[in-house]
């Protein structure tokens, strides 16, 4: 780990998170090594890496989205996924009811 990454970090500030993510992207460490070294869940570190990639992608756009636009887009995507999941759930329940009716006759 680099000099900026001291052992026993109590609070993961954005600066510390970004330093760790940069080390992972540069191949100086891996998610699993960082997870073990800092007693963090690999999924948490992977989330930081994903967030960093999204931030980089947005920063490199010709017309970057502001934070509000990013959250609105994310909310819209989640609402669409939720709607699709609800439709699928309703369809499965109707199919189940039809199958139970056929079995009962």
C-alpha cells in the first residue's frame, strides 16, 4: 500500500477511497488484497470502483451531467426496473392461479 494508506483507518473519506481506487485501477493492489488489508467487504470496495468509473465517464463527456441529473437518471432507471419486476410478478401470480384452477378441475 502507498504511504497515504495508513493501517487502521477509522473513517473512509472520499480522498482515502479515491486513493485506494486509484491503486486498484493502476494494478498496485487488488480488491481482495485491499479487502483483507483494511477489513472491508469486497462488495463495498467494488462499489467504490464502480462509482469512480461512472464519475470518470461523466467527467469525460462533452456535456457532463450535474449531480442532480445523474441521480434523476439513476432514479428513472430504477423505477423502470421496478415496474418491469412488478409486471413479471403479477404475470407469475396470474399463471400460478390459472395452473391451480386447472389442477383443481
